[in-house]
C-alpha cells in the first residue's frame, strides 16, 4: 500500500471514528443476557459496541484497533459507556449491566457533554466492570480505577486472564466479585492455570461465570468448573434491550 493510500485510509478511519464519537447511537450497543445457571434466570446483560455498518470498523475489534491507532480510545469509550447507560436507564434495567472500561479511560474524567448520562447511570444502574488482560499493563492506574469503581458501588469482574503471571497475586487487591472463563478457547476448562486462578478467587468469595456457553458440552464444562453464571449463544444472542 502506498503512502497516499495509507493516508487516505487514516483519514477515512478518523472521519468514521469522529462521527461515531459525536453520534454514539451508531455504536449500538448490543446487549447479551447473562443467566444464572441453576434456574436460567437473567441476572445481567453485557453491553458490546460495534462500528459503523459497511465500513472497515464494523466489528468491535477493528473499531478498537482503529481508535487505538489514532489515540481516540478514551473518547470512544466514554461515548459508548454513556450510550449504554442511557439505553439501560431508558429500558428500566434492574439487572446488572456489564461493561468493559478500556485502560485508557482509567482515571480520566467524564467529558462534560456526557456528565448527565454518566451521573444518571451511576445513580440508577447496577454496574459490573470487566477487567481484561490489557488492563494489567497499567497496574497502578488499574488499582486506582478499581478503588474508584468500588466507591461507585460497582462490581468487579476479572476476565479470562489465568495465563498472566501476576493474575493470582492480583486477586488479593482486586477482590473480584466474578471471575470469567472463556470456554470458547480450546482447553480452558481443563487448564491448570485456570483451575488455580478459580480456586484462589473462589476462596476469596468470587463466583465463576462461563463465557462461550454455546452447547451442551460447554454447559457440562461450566458445571465442572463450578460456574454460577453463564453467557453464550445457547443462553441468548446479543441484541437491543427492547428485544428481550
């Protein structure tokens, strides 16, 4: 690809991202049910953003990669977070709303134009913040962010990070309410590292949530791991809150 083509692509990407940030409704979000496995009751929803349909940023990973390449993750994350709050409040959501704050937003102030949405969401919603492996590259900021989120009354969810060398030691200060295991990744259910992390986390009072609960086989894996909650296509496909 020539330099001119690269510049054109960058300009297109920036234009799409700036449009999404200024008009976050285009980001979705999609909400996927989280169910309690003992009785199949819906106890929460995971909010996931998507890019603009028909563009190279249409899927979530491409959207985040494009934003990271241009230093726009913080602005995009705030726009999406407040959009999810607005839609959850409008729907009268009483179940827990799961979001994934990007590390770039740790400690950053909410933009003034979104302050009302954020304040209303904090006041009226039950929120769980998911911590993924990329957050551990910023442990100082992560600690501060967790303290802040705890002060807001949010739950903390530790994603599937068992392969990180500092995952188990971090449990002492992270004190997650939930620990996720992604059963869509081959071998996760039988992984020694996963089982070690789950044992340490449950000793501290955390519960287990199985991701990728898409088949009877994976449900069996979830049961073997002692999962209390699950999220996957067998439990509900992502969509607008109004569809549930």
